[in-house]
C-alpha cells in the first residue's frame, strides 16, 4: 500500500476518544483522541480512521501509564502474574530490587537466609515466600530470564541488590557483618557488571538500622564501607544506563555527627559509577525531625557540582496501619495480650471484650518487642513506651480513607473530650468492626499534623515520586496506592497547596521513566509505547484497605483498590477496565540499555 493510501486510511487497534490528554511532559492538558497500533501510539489528535476497539474517555483524563520506581515484588513476580495492588492504581511499569534486598544471585544453601532478610526488612511472610518462590535461577541473569518467561499484567524491571550479592560472594562471612576483602569486592563488581549487561537497570543498597532480618540481625550490607560500595559501583563504568538507589537513616540513632560522613559515602559511590544517577529516600524522621532539610541541602550542593542526585519522596505520611489482623498494634507487647495472641481473631476479640480481661490489660505496660531475635525495629519499643504520644498521632482510617487527618480527630483528642484514658480509647477502637478496624499511625512526614512537609518535598526540583513499596510491608501498609493518592489528593482535593495535575502526572510518568532510562514510555506521543490510563479524575476514590489471604501458604496482606480507572493499557492491550483486572498479560521484563 502506498504512502498516500496509508495517510487516508489506517485501522487502529485501539482508539481512545474524547478525553483530556495529560501527556506526561508537564505541558498543558488538551482535548485529543489517542490511537494505538501494534503496541505503540500512532496518532494524537483527530484519529479519524477506524479502530478494532474504541474506548470512551469523555469526562476523563488520559495519561501515560505510571512508572513506580520503588517496589518490592522481587519474590511475588516469580509466582504472581498480577502484581497487585499496583496494577489497580495505574502502574504499568514497576521497578523492583530496592533497599538492597532481593533473591538473586542466590546459591541453594543461601535461600532461607534471603527469605529471612525479605521477611524482616519488608514484612513479607516467610512462609509465603518459601512456598511461592520457584528458585529456578542462581545467577542474576538467570533470575531475569526466569521472571521474564512468565506472563504478567504489567512491565517490570530489576536492580541488582546488595544483600544477596554480598551473601553470594562472602557466604557466612557476610552474615557475620565482616568487612569485604579486595577479592570479595572485585567478585561483586564482576557479578554486578554481568547483571547490568544482561539488562539490570541499577544497583541498590540499604543502610538503615530500621531494616532487620527476621531473626533481628542487621542486614549484610548495612555497614559496608566505602571501598566496597565504590568497588561495586565501578561496574557501571562505560555503560550508558543504570541508576544507584540507597536508603539510609544517616546513623541518626548513633550521632548527628555521622550525617555528613554518611552522605559523603553515598556521593563517593555515585561518583565511582562515572556519573550515573543516584536516588536517596527522603522523609521527615521521628527522631531526627530536621534531617530531611539537611538531605535536601546536600543534594542541592551535589547537583550544583554536576552530580545527578535525586530524592525519592512519598505521597503522604509514612507509617503503619495498626489492628488485630495487622502485623502491629499498640497492645502486642502487653502480657495479657501475648497470652491470647495465638488465638483466631474472633476468639481474641471475645476475650478482649471481657470486662475483667480488659481491666487487667489496661493496668499493664508493654514488654520489649524489638531485639532478641525479633525483626521489629528498635523504634517500636520507643513508641510502645510512649503510648500517649502514639494516641495523639493515631486515627481511625475510616470509610473515606483520610490520610491527612486533623489533630482534633485523633484518638487522643477523643479521649480528652470524653474524659477517658487514651489507652482505653485505643483499646476500644481496635475492637470495632469485630476487630477488623484499622488505625492509621503516620510515623514519618506528619510531625506537624499535616502534609505541608510532604508538599515541600514533592515540589522540590530534585524530587521523584517514589517509596510506594508495592509488594512489601504487606501486614502494615498498602502504599502501592500512592499514584492514585497523588492524583486525588494533591491534584484535586487538598484545600491548600495543590499541585497542578500536569505536574503530578509528569512526576508519575516521564520524570520517573527518564530517571530510570526508560525512553520508550512515560509520554503520550507518536512512537511511544502504548502504556496508558483513562481515569475518571473527578470521581477517583481509594477504597478502604482490607486484609486478604491470597499469598502462598495462606499468607495475608492488606489490599487496597481504587475506583475511577476506566481503562489501563500495557503495550496497547487492555489489562484493567472499569477497575476490574482483565485476563490479558502483556507485561514483560524491561531491560536496561535496550534500544528504544
């Protein structure tokens, strides 16, 4: 067929009609139709030709698919083709392998240890991992091949992770927190290089005291010295792709004097790559409330020197959901509760409603829950010893799922109004909904009782939308809903300090894609991959998180859906329609360095 004939008639695979296109670049939204053929966007405009399927986008926005750069589906991706809950929140590309934890490379006799690390650090049930992981790999390239061989609802990419790498090379010496030798470092560099050449999109490391293995021990790479980090980073030399990702508490529990040396170390690691981008988690920490401003200052200075340093920012407060079905709740360390903790939920609720049991428990204080073989971070004991402070920052999540609640609605304020002890109000609130009530406790980013600090972080020019932890902390949070929350709270509902819709979409799409080097997606433009969302933005809503038991071995996790996604397309195929997941599984592994 000649060129002129092609211009007059083209049959599209999909045509999205009548929507407000927010194209991901940050430019003004505009009314336009979008046409897709063979997995690519082929026209943005009138799109007058015929299509095999037409989607009605009148009254809705049309965006690129969202790129989530901070997930932990590393194990789940080997058995689960959905990658929920991220798929229900417009995510079409998920980046795994964050915080230094994962499952490759892995020798057979190290598998149990890697499961313990993921269970402790990311609160994913070890029994579910033990039953679900297929382990049809040993090297990192083999892992990539294994997970790419199975169909998935969305695309995904993987980073090399420091802890498994260290264990693979050092064996028991890694578990004992010994320093890596020059031979160890060279071996880790070679393996990292091998993975990057196979398409790994970066390298991640975790350096925080809040991350512990299931047995309470420090993670293998938590105290890695500069020689090790820089030695591994040299694996990037000469490559045109790949990022470095790091999470650190900057030794806040040791001394503030350790901040600059720790930041210096992260900069050294980034410089050793030859100039690859570095992203660092940014949050307002409970025990170091001003540290986030120090991180911003150092990041700005690094950028002024020509370094590509970015800051991953959460969409809201970072904390936990507390409840009798959840991993944590305020009474988990109380002797009376510990005596019934093994009982099924309905029996625990019945015992806790007994007036005598209630009266006894409310006279007790919590035993220590951290340390001594526990994966629970030391911060938990600090909080359980200050339950009145906790009550002042504790809210019922509610059916309307409010993540920026007011102080006057806290359980502490309720106790004050009623003239009751805060502990009693917390106790009774947990028993509501037959013990299924969830209490929202934003530990980080909420010290002022609002999200003004988060607004400052999100609108910083070096900010990236991140930290959703999709697939992780399954018994404590459901922050995989961050993309939906960005749209409904920051771009629509917040009374003050709104962020323009175009900027929010840019952060969720092109900005994240460009940081990761995914140049074929993140923008609605001719030639780009047809990863797309059609969203009823005016009526977008988050549903209440619920506990489900759909992990292997009957493992439980919090699941949160959204209402308002008319359609999500991955590579031009419809995977979600009217908030319902469809059978199509077009998702594949995204390999770094691949040609667009």
